[in-house]
C-alpha cells in the first residue's frame, strides 16, 4: 500500500469512527456492512456525506448503492484523484 493510500485509508477510518461513535473501531479494506452491526442504510449515507464533505466531491447514486466495503470507498476516492 502506498503512503498516499495509507493516508486515504486513515481518513476513511476516521470517518467510520465518527459515524459509529466508536474510537476503538478497527477496520481494514475488507471490512463490510456484515462486520459492523450498526452499518445500516442511515449509517451508509452518513459515511457518504462525511466523505463528500471531507474531500469536496459527490458520489453518484449508483455508486453509493454498490459500495459494500471500506476498500470500495477508498477505491472510489482514488478514482477521483484523492
């Protein structure tokens, strides 16, 4: 993993900690909705909105619906040059 990808993953991790209000939350690129009990549709939207605000971008609706893991969020951000 490159240093820029590591920093991006850390930014995403901070968003997850904030959304789930859990400073001890451990995630990696494979962490999915199945791994976090509170990752429901509302939490998913909160993650999306927080990432959009942090990075100054917008995800499209189809993309939001297809993202299932932390790694997919990171890849979507990388695809936008983040």
